[in-house]
């Protein structure tokens, strides 16, 4: 089907987002190979409730129902991810026809309803065979990713309206390869920079692969968390100079490390206190031409924002030169994250200030919140806290746009409740409630609110704070 949904120029996309492992299920069906998350969830006690994504929301079989929900919501775009081992069961070789066919059906169904498909190529689902061969520590994984990106783009490139290469490289590095809380469960505290560099190299290779098959905008989707220096009491006004220095290091590692190379062609200066950072000057790791590949021009930057992070000077002689601290004085989500809409506005402004003309148009590819979401006697969820969260963050987004930041879309995370990584099914982000025993979908109050907001905003022709 020929695409009629193009990336907005003067308009704006109101959308919703999901990721494959968190919703699809069907992990052993139609030739799909195992991923690192299949292995991780089935081994040990890594997940809070002992669950897996084997069934998740069963989107693999119920995708038509979920597309109908998107149509009812009235979104202009839907961000979803491709499950790499569903396309290449071992991370290499020809495409699995059944895997391609699944995403073909999904893309066509979205276009039939006037919904622009926004595709993320990698949302942390590395084929287990590639992990066994070294994972992101191995350069070969980046090369295989480039080939995988070409395979997907060749199949879907005529219809996809926005491409995101890798999702949240910082989170995947820290949670999956330093702390070991996410798949693949590694603790490479002293040597994480091969994982960093190879993900960025994979991004650059994927940009070239996508451009060979698609005219749609392409970029990475990064998690940005403003680093707030706070004292032990969680307040900014009690922070010391040492706390502020620690916050600068966190900002370098979490926010700039995965953006500077893409937009400026160089790793940021000042990384020396971080263990293993000397690897970035090792010609065996960062080879001639790598940074040019990474800095291939992009026409989109995905911004995922949830909260600022409290940072202080290290309180014990560990390997990292900073401590994570709880920010106090703000409302908290069910995840324990502070709700600070002004930090969202300031983040968008700071990206423009930092990168200037090198900054491509921004798409807010994730923004959302977890709350307890207990259904009432009638089975519905009156999630007023979520409504307030989205309203206040859309207000902040609108302020940034009025200040001149070029933002082209906002994707609420997430369309439906799902498997929330290490938290299993204990944290709910969805606009739609999912009963994980029956898999019944029930739109929450926030669904109706966002639907009405989209109608109002589209009618006004611009982001709206009404």
C-alpha cells in the first residue's frame, strides 16, 4: 500500500507509542528466534513479579483490536518497534517471511485509518545468537544491525513515515550492561564503552541503510533526564560544589554521550572520571571513519522524557563518580519519579541552545507516567493523575514550541498497559487498561481526555493547551 501519511512539515503529530517485547507475546511463533529478554526473564529472579513477555498483551494476535483503539483515539501517528528476532531469528541472514508479513499487515492497517507508522528498529530485543557472540561489546553486532535495518527498510520503506534507529541507548547501556537489571544482565562497570560505541555505530549504519530505501525522516530516540545536583535531603539548594560536579558527569554520560557524536561528530570532552572512558581513544575500538558514520545527517531526534534525575557526590568508594539521589518536594508517580513539567520545557530549550543549527526537528517519542490504576466497580479506571501529568507536560511542550523549538510530534507512552521490563506487570503506563488475566482492553479516563485533546488541537491546527 502506498503511503499517504508523511512526516508533518507545518503540522503536528499527536500519537501514542509501544514496543514489541512489551506488548506482542507470540515469542515462539512463526519462526521468531529468542531474544535477550526471553533469556533474561526465564532465568533467575530478575523480574519483580516473576513474569515474562511470553504473552504480554498478546498484540501479535490482537493487533487489529489495538489498531481500532488507535483509530478511536484519533492519533495521527503510532510509534511501534520491530522485533529483530522475528525478522532474523539469529540476527543474520534472509528475512523470515512470517515476521515481515506481520508488520506488513500492521503498517497497512494503520495507513488505511490515516495513521502514520513511526517505526523503531531496536527497542532492546537483541537476538540471543548475537549476544552469545559478544552482544553490543562486539563490533560485529553493529554490522549485523546495519544489515537488519536494510532488510526492514526494503520491506516497509515505501510506507513508514518516521524511522527511529535505536531506542534509549543510555538506558540500555546502564540498566542492561552496567547495573545488570535489564537484559542481557551484564555488569561491565569497568568497560562499558564498547557497548556505547557499537550502539552508536549501529545507528549510523542504520541511517545509511534506511536512506537507501525510504525518503522518510530518520534519527535516534534518546532518553533525556536533566541532571539535578541535590543534597542528601533531595533538594537543589543543599547541593555542594562536589554534587554539582557529579551532576555534570551524569549529564555527560546519560544525555550528551549518545547525542554529541550524532549531531557534532565527536564524543564530549570531560569523560575521563568515568571508568573505561579511555577506550574512546583506542583506535581498535573507534576506528577511522566511525565518527563520520555515526554523524551521518539525520532529520529527526526522538526525545523520551519522564523526569529529572537527582545526582550527588559519591558517598562510597564505588566505580561511578556520582550517586543517584531522590528528588524531594514534588509529586511522585507510582514509579517514584518526580513530576516536573518545567524540567521538560527546560530540556527542550537546552537541546536547542546546546546544538543550535545541528539540531534536527524533535519528536517527543515518549512521555508518560505510571500510577496504580485500580479499576472501579464498573471496571473503569478514573486516572486523573495521568490526565494531569499529560496536560502539564503538553503545556510545557507548548511553551517550548512558542519559544522557537522545532517539535513535530508528541507520542504518549503508552497506548496500553504492558510488560514494564524489570517491573513486570506491576507498573501501568497505558491510556488503556489491560486485564492481564483475560487480556481485555478497557480505555481509561485518560484515553477519553487525550482523544478530546487531539480533536481540539487538530481543529486549532497546532499544539493546544486547552
